[in-house]
């Protein structure tokens, strides 16, 4: 406890670090306040009681609602959150692999990165122009179960439906762009990655409500077990978090020897370094891709001949749903790792800098060696992601309520672990730079990007 108190004192002794943390907290508060502002002309109380709000806690809509901290299901001005920006970033990243022009931009350094960011923003606007009207249409649809009285602007203020849809789409566009701006400000002047922190805050915002619902279920006797089972659930949750931290930090180090050069009276090179290949190089993206594909069978529910198939593949606790989900996660893990990790480029960079892997020829052989090692370490990483993806289903089958079960695995668990590690790593860097002790007694803290 003394160590913890002293560490907190050291953090707030550093003026720059203290300013960055307080600045980040201020912007996070602004984001959370904006999440409770409902689109103009909509009665929030009626929307909260509708079937749309209920459906927003399931499937892909549940994922969007979780990332937005509940704003998606409550028709907030931040309903779309940062998901359009994330989608645009993924598309631009993939274009950097398959399109020569974008691949060239990736290799141009800072100027190329600025152009890529600009293209990402333009694509974000285009995605919002599609998702915004679709979201408003979902609110307007009869299947959403929202009473007509909820749309105050349309019914009482004399607005036309087209004008209401247009204004709402523009507000959703402005809300997402403002959230993006908050994320960029956190990255530049705060602590941690801004977009990631905003997503993490949205997930954490759902935790108290989910935990309270689970506590009430256990203490009222309506659920499986009682207070003792609740304690067991919390212990299991802590163990799952510990396992996730271990896998996120796990790396396979490949030794790299640099050639020795003598220039005048000075010697350059001749040192051994390591290439850290992460066990989980794909992060949460395979789970997100797999969840998106698992929504496709719902399209067949409207056809009588395929209703049975749709029902089986829509059962979140069923065997075939989770088996297919796990296989998709494994497949996407290999795909996304192959897209983001380029052994050929790594081998070429080593060759240019006079580096080589002991016992391996430079060039093509080095690229093949790195690729083979990456394939082997990706297997346990993909299996781990598959287990994480289906753990919430097991939790629900054991009696945990749906909302709290989502914290036992899936994207929420990995995002929380990854963002917290990255943020703590930045805080530790500030402490070590000022000659203070780090956050850990056993060594430096390692995040996703600092291995």
C-alpha cells in the first residue's frame, strides 16, 4: 500500500504528467456528458422503453452500443461513436497492403501519415452519410417498437420526415467528428491513445449497471446460486483478466545481430537486438470481423426455408453458433496477422541496416524464417482469441446475466486490458524519465506497442 501511495504522489509531482492526466479526465467527462444528450425531437424515455433499446444489447448492435457507452441504444448525438472512424481506419490500413499508392504513402514517413489520416477522415464522413440515415431508419421502423409519440419534432413541431432525417444525420455526423476531435486532443495533449481511451470509457460505463444487475439477481434468489456464487464469478473474472494480460504481453523474441563497422576511431554496430513477435498480433480485430459475419444468418430468418438454419446460428449459447464463431476467429487471426505483419519488409529493413539473424541467410531466407515463426506463434494466439470470444456464452449458460457476461471475454475484455496497459506504460515512461521508480517492482511494464 505504501508503494502505491508513493507512486501516486510521484505521478502528481511531475507537472507535465499531472496536466496530461487532468486534461484527459476533463475531455472524458465532456464525452460522457455528451452521451446523455438525445437527438433533437426524440423523447428519450419512450426510446428507452422500446424494443430497439432491448435489441441494442444483443449481437452486433450490442457491440456498437457497448463501444458508445450506451449512446447507440438511447438515440444520443454520439450514437455512432467512433465506430465509423475505426471502420475507415481498417479500410485504409487494408488498402495500404493491397493498393500500391497507399503502400507508398505508408513508407513516406510523417507526410505520408498525414495524407493517410486525411483520407481516413474523408472516408469516415462517407461512412457516416450511410450509417446515419440507416440508424434513423431503424429508429423510425415499426420493428423497432418505438411509439410514434417518441418523435416529438415530427408529430408536434410540424417537421417533415425528410427534414427530420436530414437534421438528425447532420447531428450524428457532427457528434462523431467531435468525438474524433476529443480523441485526437487526448492523444496530443493527454495521456494514452485518445480513440482507444474513449472506447474503453464507453465499455467501463456499462460495467456498474451490469455488476449491479448481477448482484441484485444473486441476492434476490432469482439467479443461479447466491452471494457465494457471485464471489466465485468475480474470482474467475480476475483470473481471466490475468490470463488476458499474460497473452497480450507475451512475445517471441528473434535475435538479430548487427555487423560491426569501424569509422575512424569509433566502432558502430556489433550489438545484438531482438525482434519481438507478439503472440496476439491481431488484437481484437478478428473477434470484431467474426461477430460481423455471424450477423449474416439473421438475414435468412425472413425466408421460411432457411428459418431453422437462422435460428440455430442465432442462438448465442448454442454449440454450432459458438463452434462457427471460434473457427472464424482463428481464421481471421491468421488473415489479419498476415496483413499487418510483413516479414519481407522486416527482412529488407534488417538487410539495409546491416542486421542478420544468426544462422539464417539475409534476404528471402530471413523473410521465410520470420514468416514460419510468426505462423507458429499465431496458433496459440488464435486459439486464445477463440476461447476469449466464446467465454461470454459459457458465462451465460452458467447463470451470469447477459450484460455482465460480456465482460468475461470478447472485445470488451481485450480492449480494457490493452488500453490500460498502454496508458500505464506511458505513465511509467514519464516516471522513469524523471528518475522515479516505475509502476512494477519486477521490471518495466510492457504494453501492446512497447515490447
